C-alpha cells in the first residue's frame, strides 16, 4: 500500500496511452458518506491538475525530461522504513530512502531517466518483485535521505535538485483546498510521536503491512515457520488458525507478545533467519536421472561421490560429518525386506532407535554416541527407492530440519533404478567404493536349535539379556521369552513367521557313560554360514564336584558351539551345551564340556505354553543321519549391541 500520495498526482503511461490517478483516499472508508465525498473531491482535483498540465506544455516538458524514482513502499516510522529498505537491498542494488513531508518514510529504487523509469516499473510489476501499487515519483516530496545508512542531508538535497529541474517559468499548481472539517484527518498538522523511530509497530499497522504481502511472501513465512519447527501443514500462503498459532508460538519463543500477527521486524527476522540457514546448508533440489529420484539435499554439506548399486553415495563436504545415500534398485517385497535387514547390519545404522517395517515400505531411526541416521525405502511398480541421511549427534537440531525437507521433497521419477552393472568394477574397487558401509559384526555369535514347528529357539542364557537386538541366522529378529541364568538356558521367539527345516525331538533319559553323542553348532561363529557337527562321548551326570543340573561330555567343543543341541545316538536331544566353565586357578582339558540336561528344565517351558516332543525312534543311527538331524535343527544366534 502507498499511504503517502499527494491528491491529484497521476502517472502518465505514454506507451499505453493510460494514466493512473492517485487520490490519497483510504479505500477502507468508502462505505461511509464522508469517504465517498473525499474520493469524489480528490478525483476532480486530479482532473483539474491534469487539464492544467495539458494546457501548460512547459510543465509537461520539464516533468518528462527529469529523473524519477520507483516508489515501492512508505512506512510510518523510521525504524520500520530502515528494516524494509534493508530487506529490499538484498534484492536490489539501487535502494534509497527519504523522509516525506507528511512525516512518513518512502523506500524507492532509482533514480532513472523518465523513459527508463517507466520500463523499470513495468518490468518489476510484471515479475511481481514489488507491490502492484508501486508508482513513479519525481522526488519533489522527498526531504531528508535516511537510506543508505550514512547518507547526508547534503546528498539528499543534491539528489532532489538533480531530479527537479529549475524552470524560470512558474509551474502551475492546484489551488489549495479550504480548511478541512475538524473530523477530516490532517496528517501533516498532527504532532508526530517523539521519537518516531522508537515507537513500536501497532497491531493495526502490522495487519495492514501483512495484508500488502504477496502470496510468495506469505508462503515464505509458512516455510520459515516450518523450518524452525512451528508449522507442519501445507504451504499455501493462507493464514488460517494453524499459521496464526505457529506465529504466536514463534513470537513466544522470541519473548514477544504472542499476537499471531508478525510485525515487520519479526517477519524480517523470521524469514531472514530461514534464508540464512538455507544458504548455510545449501539446500537445493537434486534430480538424479540414473537413480530415478528427486529430493532436496544439503549440497553445502554433501557432494556426489559415486554409484555403488543399490546406492548413489553423497560424501561429506569439508568435514561436515553429513552423508547421504540414495537407494535405488529393482525388486519385490522380499528384496525390500532383505534391504531392511541389510541396512541394520551396517555401522551407519545404529541398533538403538525406533524402526518399522510395513508391507511396502520401512523406516529406521538409529542413534548412538558416534552416529545418528534415518533410513526410508518404499516399493512401487517393481522398484525400490529411498534414502539414508547420516549425521553426527551434535548436529541433531539442524539435521532434523534437513530431514524434514528431504521427507517432504522425496519422490521417485521415471521407471528406472540403479543397475548393478552400471559401474563395471572388480571386487577390490567395489570394496573401496563401499568404504564406510562396512557390515556391523555381532557382539556375540552362539548356537541354538529349534524346539517346535513355529521356530521357537532354545539356546544358552549367557549374555542374551544384554543384547539390544537378536537375530536368527543373521536375518530373522527374535525376542527373549525366557532367560534362566541359574539353569543356563534361554528361549527365543521369532518376531515374524518362521518355518524351520527341522526341530528337536527329546530323549527321556541320559545315555550310559561312554555312549556316542554329538553337538550341532556354529563352532566358528559367523565365519561359516552352515553349522558343523562335533562328535564325542557322554562322560557323567553331574559336575566335577557332583553339582546337580549339569552333565559332562568328553567332546572338544568351541566357544561358538555353546547353546547347541546335545544329541544322543538315536537322534534325540538330551540337553543344551553350556559355555566353557571357568574354574579358579585351573585349566580344564579342551575335551571337557558341560551341558544342561533337558530333564532339568522341561518344566520351565510349561508357563510359555511349550512342550518337548519325544523322539519316536530307538536304536543307534549312522553318523550321517545324526548330522542331517542336527544341521536341520541348528540355528545361528547373533547378539547385537
């Protein structure tokens, strides 16, 4: 809005043959009779001025030859005017500011030759870079210059003289109107607040300034509120209850009165802070045609590094501690679920934090003392697309806002995904490209075995309770249903459906001393993907000192075998192998091993609704048959911390 326009002044547009009459009337008051009377009066004053100007060629010639400014705003206080001039100076390099005779303050662009001024004004209006009610001013109403900061009164006078040519012939003017009625506002005669520049902007002034904002400016305010975490709805430029509430919350956080209407200074601070933050991180739209992904990325913090399907890798820039992976691969639901498990095996995806796997997408949030990350992927039309953002925990606030921008902008484009053959590399080169994406190793790997057709697992209780995450055969997650450290046993239940190749059948009694036995287990941890069989003999019931609840074997078991099934000659399970026992000051022979007999812990399973299926055969089986039975029921139990 342009409140400070002299009645009767008009702008001539010679190219269009049009003029616009500036009446100085408050359009909000046209509903009452007095406002309409003022409007009619101003119109006739302007018409008389135009007729006098047309009858006086010398005056028109002087105005045409002079320089002009594009007046874009007028503010009631010096403080508000300086803030707006500072804001416009970020977009234009010829911003100036002058006090006006009315006591207001004008922000202008220029000066220009009159023809160039018309062109400049038209271009700015077309591109909506300035308010649509901006107009050309000849500078005759300008007084002291206040912008750029430090401009002197002398320079103001010189500029005013430069644009107001001295004409020996008097310029016709409109006769002064009779004194206005007492109710008529007389802004020049009214006393000004002292000092004007320290008076805070009133709520009414803030509302008027807000009403003059363009849609893009209003959308910027919503975007800034969203960036700082106060607004989460759509960016539409409409200031409804949600936007008002967000403004009030932001004002409260800045220790300002929460009116829900931002002052000019508050708008500048909010939007300026947002724009500064965007410039600092370089948030910009990236369209990766190879990966088929479009997304906003912080390009001041990351840079494209390489393709290592299924990832497009963006490495950290200048030690920012931020990395991005774009996920792109063909696949089905099985591949999506496999990717979910694979990501959680990487060091960049900590085990602590919420995660959810759905039928066609997943989310993983991970955090530890060294790294924090968020992973997302979705399945659509045979393609899996997603992204991973990795950052340092100390940068969580800023990266939370970056993550919100990535979530809001991510979309799959086209119908292509990264081809595993896109980068023809040997194993060494590919390993180098995957540097930093090394699989996480489990803290402990031990053995277990299935005890029913639903995939329930029996294993050793050692260290199970301290695991953040437990997996079966490196894929299926499991939870602890029972952990009895006294007996040394633990029961695990898979979190998803699982059908084992085989499960244990139990023998009712322990074998005779010296009878052949075997243990199925992962002797070498996760170094081998299949179980091994270790053969030995049954030594005695009880411990070395006659302890109950354990039995002894003569069998050279390794640490990874702990938790595996002890199988007798008929193929029946007689117990769970326990970890190597430590005795103070003694080192036992390597072939001495201990197990927890099934007869001692069978009743502990009843509260879980579990029972032990009996073995259905008698007599000794061949070693190869024992091996088949043992390897079908054995499972690798991995403990992740």
